[in-house]
């Protein structure tokens, strides 16, 4: 095992995600990391734990269901307000 620390760009490249996602997950304390010189750093063990977390969270593909509305809303009257007043007066 090497004691080399990886930065968010290295981890993002390994996981095939954006560095911004790595930063967000660390900021929310969802992924393990070490904070060195105000930057997120990762060991090989951290990367292994992150991969395990991602495998746990993976959800099988479920087809998206189309929600149906309970009732249909009436169409909005597009008649200009001035004309509407005149038509009511008639």
C-alpha cells in the first residue's frame, strides 16, 4: 500500500464523476476524506470505501411512470380584460 494522498481530481477521474461532485459529497460528509491544507485529500482506503458506498446506493433502472392528473383544469380565458368588460356589459 502506498501512502500517497489523492486530490479530488484524481478521485473524480477514477470514479468517472466530476470533481465538483466529489467536493459536494465531502462537504456533506457523505464520503470519507482527510482535510490537508484546506483541500480534500483521499487515501486508497477512502477510495475503496467510496466505491462500496456507491455500490450500496446503486438502484436498478425502473421505468418512469407518467403521473395522471386527477382533474383537468379549465382553459384560461385569453380575451383581453378591456374587451371582457365590454362583452359583459352587453
